[in-house]
C-alpha cells in the first residue's frame, strides 16, 4: 500500500513532478544562466509570507538537497508591522512547508504609510536595508528576493511609462551600502501564473502585501487604485490577449539592448550621449 504524503511532501513532490517544467526547470535555468549561486555562499532567503517568496524557499531547499555546489541557507522573515493574523499565517505556512524561518521586527509599514507619496518605493528600500543588515549579521553574503518573470517585465514597462527611462530589474546586483553583499532573484525566469497554479494545486493560502496601500488598491473597485504596478499588470494582460508573445518579447528585449541606436544611456551612474561617438571613424550607429 503506497505511503500517504503529508502537505509538505505533496508540495515538494508537485515541484518535481507536476510542475517540473513550469517551476523547477526555469528556476534551475535562471540560477545557472545568471550564475546566482557560487560555492561557499550563505544565502538569506527573504520571506514576506506571499506565494512567491514561499515557493522560492522551497525551490532553494530542493536545490540545496540535490546540488553538487556547497552553499548554506538562512530563512529570514522581517515583520514590518503585520497584523497579528498575517504574521501567524506566515508562521503556520512555514511550519506546514517545513521552512525553518527566523523572524525579526521593524516598523517599516508605519514609516512608509506616513510618508505620503511613493510609499511602495520607500517601503521596498527600507525593507532591503533591514534585510541586508540582518543577513550580514548572520554571516550571509547574499539575500534572495522572490521577484519573478512578471515582476521583471512590469518593472521594465513601468520605467518607460512613468520613469522616462529604459531600465530593467537585473537578476543579481551588488549592494552599494553593504560591501560584500549581493542580491539575487532566483525566480527570474518563473512565471507568476505557474506560481499561482502550484499554490492552488496544493491548497496553500498565503498573505498578500498586507499594507494599507495595497488594501486601497483592492477596495478601489477596478483592482488598480493608486498602484502603477497593478496598472502595468492589467495593460500587459490586455496586450497579451491580442499577441501571446508580448511578455516573452519584453523579457527578451532587456537581454538584447542595442546601444548603437540609443540617443543616450547611463552606465555606472554616468550619463552618455550618442554625440560622444557620432563622429568616431568607427561609429556605434549603423548607416542608413
């Protein structure tokens, strides 16, 4: 008689079996393509309590079990001011999925919500600083965040529409304020729809952002409210209905930027103009 699996074993098995093509393979592909994990790394897996970060934790656990590359994991949960019910939900899910979390406190929600405009930007920056600091304290050299494929393309489009810049979300980057620390995004090639499917298949319920600003978006009636990211989600969804390869095209475009055709660009904090090389004997720009 086959042994009955518990909820954690079912979730792990679904990663390796039912959703192997949709989750495990793009996860491993991203880790290898962008060289996210090196021998000897100690990675702080940053868990917000949402579906993305919890799946990331499980994927990294699986990779740790089976990889030939030696690395260590710490599972960090920063409580930025969650409602007690949300915090308990995180604890319960971590116990259910056997993720050994370490919780520490902050007052980020209170500060960000009192800041007026751009609370999400401020919240994200403050969260990252607190996570870097705690990870460094624990001897980690990297933090892992749960940004996925859809976050990447939405950020790219949002930067064009509202930031007046062509700017993507890189799969990894060096910290400017915490020397020796890096940020990695292991879900870079994983689509959000497959994360949602995995959670539903395993009857898992995770918290949302849980801040007052996100609640305003949900209560707005149109699902957008003041959130530009939600607006980008809806726009890309509409475009994809007409052209199924829109998402793939946006993603591929940030891997194939043609600097020779850009009027201006910025690198390492310095701005440059096409005029700098326009009269060069070997110009960057192709002739018409």
